[in-house]
C-alpha cells in the first residue's frame, strides 16, 4: 500500500469522524458551532503569539 493511500485514508477517516461527531452531538447546533469558533479563535491566537515570539527572537539575533 502506498503512503499516499494511507494518508488519504487517514484524512478521510478524520473528516468522517469529525462530521459524525458533530451530527450526533448532544448539544444544539448553535452551541456546537460557537464551541468550534471559540476553539478556532484560540488556535489562531496561539499561532499568532508563537509567530510573534519567533519574530522577536529573530530580531534579537540579528541585532
């Protein structure tokens, strides 16, 4: 089995699992969507912070 097929199968499985998890969630759709938005915002915020830290470290190294 090629690596590409394994990766494709894994990604497809994760997507299907995520969709089924959302569809069968115990909470209302609006609550679930808000939780997804909040988690996405947290991830974006963490990523921005790490990028800023990396940029600051790079600036200090150049000076």
